[in-house]
C-alpha cells in the first residue's frame, strides 16, 4: 500500500472511519484471544529460518506488547464490532498500513477519524492496546518482507514509550468544546475522562451526538448539568434502622406470645440491623469520585490550605513521633507547593483531680 504523508493522514483517518461498518459489539476477551493467536503465528515465524531475521530478534518485544494488550482487552468490556473483529483494532490497522506509527501521525489520523465518527470513551482508553494489536496482527500476516517487518517492529518499540493522552484529547472535538469551560482544562486526566464519559452516556440516552450533548451541557452550566446535586436526607436509612428491628422484634414477641420478649430483643436486633445495613450499603452503593484539579504548578495563593492534625501529648515520645508523621505528610504532598501547610494542634491530657482541702 502507498504510504500516507502526515499532512494527508487526517483525510485518510476520516475515510477509514467512514468505511468501517459497525455490526453490533464484540467482547474484549474475544479480541484478546484473536491477538494471542496472532502472537502464536509470530512465534512460528521466529523459528522459521526462511523468514526475515527481524522475527527471531524481536519476538520478545512482540510478546511483551501482546501481553500488555491482552490484559487491557480482557478488562475492556464490549467493543463495537466491524466486519473483521473490533472496529477500533480495524481502524488502527488502517493507520499501521499507512506508514510508521508516531505520536504526531496518531494525532493527525485520529483527528480525521473522530471528526467522521465518534469514538466511545472505553475504546479511546484502549487505543494503545488496539495499536499494539494492529501491529502484531500485521506482523503475523503471511508474506511480510524484511523491510515491512522492520517498520512494524520499530513502531511497536516506539509505542511502548508513547503517552497517548495528548493525542486522544487533541483529536477529540468534544474535549475541544469542553475546554471552553474555565475549570475543565485545569482538571486532572481522570476527571476529564469522567466528564467525557458522562457526555457520551447522556448522548446515548437522548439519542443525539456527543457533540450536541456537550453543547447542551455547556449552555446549561457544565458541572451542574452533568453532575446535578441531589439532597439526601437519610430518611430511608433512618426508617430502615428503626423499622427492621421493630418488625423483627414484633415477630419474635408474637411467636413467644410475650410483649416483654419483644421489648428485650429490640435492642440487640437494632444493633444487628445497623451492622447488616452498613455492610449492605458498603457493597451496593458506589462511592462518588470527587473531581480533582491537576495542579501542575502546585496550589495557588487562592487555594492556600492548612492541614491541622489534632493530638494529645501523652508522653515524651509523642511529640517527636508526630513531627516525623508531619514530615511524611509533607513529603507525600510536596507537589502541592508551599501553599499547603501542616500543623500540630496538640494539648496535654487532663490532670488529676484532687479533692478540695478541708
């Protein structure tokens, strides 16, 4: 195939994305199994003296990158399926066929591809694995000559050192729109990914494009629109804490035919209900992640914070021990800069109480 220059890759990506028909979904585990079979073919080539020496010299590299991709696919869930397996792998195969894989070329290709067709957030997270899969499957194809094998192995080696976050965000039209917000650009990578995933869920629910959903969110106030605050009074928890033990105690009393039996079992049943409810809530209710700022230059003057640790100085060793602990906290948070301070709020224990003099 003719090599595509970097300047033409955006158009090539647009064409590639439009040409891949989507046919429901395929599991990440099936994609991983297919990749494992491709690696077996490369292993066979590395032992065949008729194949280029690149296979024998770089089999370890292909196996290492294959293992990384397999682990990612197994945890990746369902993926859009094209005519030849996962669509994201097919898309990456088009990029691999167009020439060497570099960060600049990946970003240019994705800019065109994502302009033509939206990429779900879970597939964007698997882009590195999909690129590895595309390169390994290209190496496993019959008839790969030494020049092509050298290019593919070089791309595979370069991919191991790439950070694809910038390419993914710079090529995403939804991310470009959200960056008009004042707070979103200052968030860390994980928080921005949560915002984009929320946009895609909202778009799927309302049957609109992700870009349209992002526009609506920007007009309605990005943070309040995507993560509306709900007032939780805890009335349901309190009702369960009171109602469950009361109902159980009533059943026990009814079975024993004694009011006093019900009254005496109410307290232990209340404690059992509390323990059971707390255990169930810990397992059933997912914690909400607080959005975080990247703070690449540390806290600014407007975010100056004092972290106070309260303690009692009970003996001569308490002070030095707490000072060492404060030093550990400071070192663990040194990226926050000089605007995060740690202090001890210490007191002495109460003295002995003596009876008043006669």
